[in-house]
């Protein structure tokens, strides 16, 4: 069982935070006293919707923008303790139809974002992917 109290007064960044999973994480962690920042592109292909956080909108910060934009992300990452990196293009149909866009967002984008985060957040970090791959290090 997760210890949600560990998130109290922690600064949490959720990329893709206006999607189904990210918005549910935001709602749960706000309840436990986390300071939530969401970055979401609101691209119609990717499922983000401000209505997903309507109940907590006055208690979170939302930036509409692309997590691949270093000028947006660097200052946000600098003021973050914990990151849930959920920004993604998840449709296998779109990944077949627009493969280079998918590659840029889901591979190159994540690599660049994680590299930036690793250089700015001290301590241990871990991440996992839907494919079952994981990494943990310090």
C-alpha cells in the first residue's frame, strides 16, 4: 500500500496531467496536501481535458504547453520534488499513421525530458514504462 502522507507538502509535477491517469493522481495527491503543477499540451490527439481537474482547479497550477519545450520545463523542474511523467501519444493507430511524430513525442521527448530532470533533481530517481521496462538510480 502506498503511503500518500509522504506526498504532504511535496512539490509534484505531472506531465500529461490533464489526461485520465494524471488528473486522478493530481486529485489524490491534492487531498493529501501535495502542491501540484500540471503541464499538458491539450493537443486533441492526446486526451487532456481541463474538466478532469475542475474540482481541484483552484488548488493546482496548470501550464498549457509541451513538455519537450526546455524554456517552459527548466524552471518548473527546478522547483519540483517529484515528477510523474505521463505525457505521451498513446494511440497505436496514430503511432502507425504518424510514426515520426510518435517517435519524437514518445522517445526523443522522454529522453530529453528525463535528461533535464536528472540534472536538476538531487537524490534517487526511478521511472517505468507501460512496456514493463524500468530504471532506478541516483
